[in-house]
């Protein structure tokens, strides 16, 4: 039996689907299932049990002997949320509980960290655990992920295998419910449908042209492939980056979306909202050497190929992974 938390959400529901594609159907899915806008993310997948997030820890304590592995992908991921207590409850204490049960019962655990831990990138993007103390996240969400990573590294009792994944900018199917926090590709697609144009943020730093802020965009299909690889191969337990390894501009991303839709490129620029302007990352790029060093050698989607697949096979068809 495999557990997937956050299974009604974006990456979690894609992970459930990945397991199904690998003929794994004895899956316990965990989330807040009261949100009806997420139902289509998981309703076409196969699983053995559905447990509400608030009930899971008690269930896990009582049924740990049946569980072979945990993908802990559930979290509060809103980078515009500034109530630290929410992150303590959902991202820190909840994850510590899962870790401790896994450690006590020798259950492998793969969990979601975040590239938000790197902050403005002043200390680079190397996933060397010796550098983690130097990192300075820019928002409470990033701080919560940073704090758990640091806590995990100091624990004497650990799961027999564990991996924390610093997700960079993940995009792809099953993010219809995410609203403001959905990927720029998702928002670009809908802007093109409505207005035949895309609004990108102006740069508020002289060293970057408008729209040429750069991020490491990684397709969710690559993400779940890596998660599955780590759980099945169980290489060295550690914290790993999970991006494409190649920074690309928002201009490139928007252009790829227009091309995938067969539309002429039409981009305009707007100011970055004040509430996130001083916490905005202008450049991210995952160093992927560590993951490659433990044997992962499958090529990642290029931005153009990933956007094309996402737009033409999911967004244009309103379909799910």
C-alpha cells in the first residue's frame, strides 16, 4: 500500500496517475476532499482508500504496518499567504508527524520541499545540504519548507529511505483549481483565449529586460517520473533539486504558448503587484548534478515540448492527466 498526500491537488493527483500507469492501484489518497473544484483531478484514477487530511495522522498510526511508502505532497503552497501559524500547522507539524511515523515503522518517505527556500538566489541553487543554513527564503511558505528541511537533517531517527524534493516552477495538467497560484502557462493560455494577448510582469531591476526574468520551468510529467524513480530505486537519502536544469525567460514561455495555440505572439507588460514585488525571484535554475549522480538519466522535456503537450493535449481539450 502506497500513501499519496495532497492527492486532490496538482502534483499529488499527477503522482496518483503515475502510480496507476505503473499498475499500482493499492493507493491511499489523503487531502481536504471538500473542495469540489478538485474532484476531476483524481476521480478518474484508481485508489483503494480516501482519507481526509484531518483524519490521516491517526489512521497512519494505526495502520502503518500496511504502508510500503509515502509520497507526502500535500502542503499549503500559497506564496502570498503571510499567516505563519497556517504554515506551522500544515507544512511543519503535519510533516513532522508523518516523518516520525515513517521513521518508527521503517517506511520510505518522499516529500515536497521547494525552490522557494533559495530566496533571491544570492547563495546559488546548489542542493548541497551543507549550504542549507545559508539560504534566506523570501516568504513564509519558503521559510516553512526551509525549516522542515533543516529539522529533517538534524533528526537522529529517520525513515529507512527519505528524499526531499526542491520543486522549481512546476507546470502541467491538473492545475485548473489553483487560481492565482497556477502556472504562467495556464494563465497565458486563458489570456490568449480571452484577449489574444499575454500580460507579463515588467522588470523592476535594471539588469533584466521586461519579460526576461528567468525561471526553471519543469513539466509535471518529469516531476512524477523523478518521484517514482526515487521511491523505487531508493538511492542516497538526501534533499534534491527538481527542476529542468535550464532557466528560461517568461517571454520564451509566453511565446511557446502562442505557438502551441497557433496564434501570433502579442505580449504586453504590467507592474509586479506591490504585495509580492520585494519577494519576487528574478532568476532560478536548478543544479541537477546531484540527482544525476544517483542514476537518474531520463531527459527532461524542453520548455517548448512541455508547453506544446500541455496546451494541445490538456488545456485545449480541458482534460486531465
